[in-house]
């Protein structure tokens, strides 16, 4: 075969996986809300369902639902139904805490 250079080993570019990731929550926000709730609030810069948030946090959907309920009851997130799914996003107050 013409131009065949033989076997090659390829590596993905370092750091590319985290390029679009949200920054980790601040230590102060973690101390105020708890680490998992602070992480959940930080991830909600785009609307996410309970299942999507649970997968990103590495927790059970029931645990993510409990944290979302607490955040919602305190005015930090709001849920909007889209068909069969409720997607949560931060409120202005939630943005101010994360910012």
C-alpha cells in the first residue's frame, strides 16, 4: 500500500477534556452549601435534568433530586418542564453566589 507508514500510537491532547468544564466551586461556597450542593449549583449554568446532574456529580438520581429540592426551596435554582423532563438552571441569586 502506497504511503503506509505502518502502525502509529496516538494520544489525545492534554487538557482538552476539561476545556469546556465549569470551574470547581469556591471553598467558601462549599463551606456555605456543602460540597455536593455547591458543585450542583456550579454545574447549572446550562439547564440540566435531575438525571444529567446526577451523572455529572457521580451520585444517585434521588440524591441529586434532594439537593435540587433544597436549592430550589432556597431560591437558588428554578425548574422548567420540557415535555416529560424538568430542567433546572440557576436563578439570579444562584448566579451571584457562584459568581
